[in-house]
C-alpha cells in the first residue's frame, strides 16, 4: 500500500482500529477514506474495507460490488490480490440473501483469481473460504 496517500493511510488506521476492537472507529475511518478517494484504486481499497464493516448482507454486497467495479477500472496488478476476497464477500452475501446460484458464481470467480493470492496466512484464509464456499454450494471440489 502507498502510505503517501492520505486515503490509504486512513484505511491503514482503520485496520489498526479494527484489530484493536474499535469497530466504530474503523467504520468512520473507512467511510472518510471512501469520501476522500481521488481515483479508482483508492476507492477500491476503501470500498473493500467498508464491505468488511457491514452486518447487512445487502450492504456487504453493495460495497463488494462497488470495490469490484473500481478494481476493474484500475485494471492493473495493484488490485489483483483483492479479487479473491471481493468475490468471496459477494458469495457470502448472496448466500446470506438466499441466492445460492449467484453465490456459486461468485465463489467460482474467486477460485479463478486464487493464483493472485500471496503465500501465507491471508492467502490461506481466502483459499479455505473459497474451498468451503464451493463445498457448501457445489459439493467437494478438487
């Protein structure tokens, strides 16, 4: 992340607040980051974090779809590792909304982006979420 960007610094501060168990502060920082976004990359990052702060599946879906639209507009490697997480978020939201067909499509899309995931805990968590989502919606996968 380019921490020279005030928007990305706000997101970093929001992540820290989230980790410290201060969800209201995190939500405020992510919303401020969204409002201050100057380009599609910054908007993608802010929307990604806003999606994580929502409890309503409609809002989760809205912010993940917004982040996906912005990521598509960026169209470069800076957003490649976001796609699996965003598609998982969309899939989980559709599942909660009772739409298994759209959830299945979202998890399948997430699986297509697995090669962009970094090694380590973050990548492992997303790979597991994709596998589990597909197992719930398709049955066990290879």
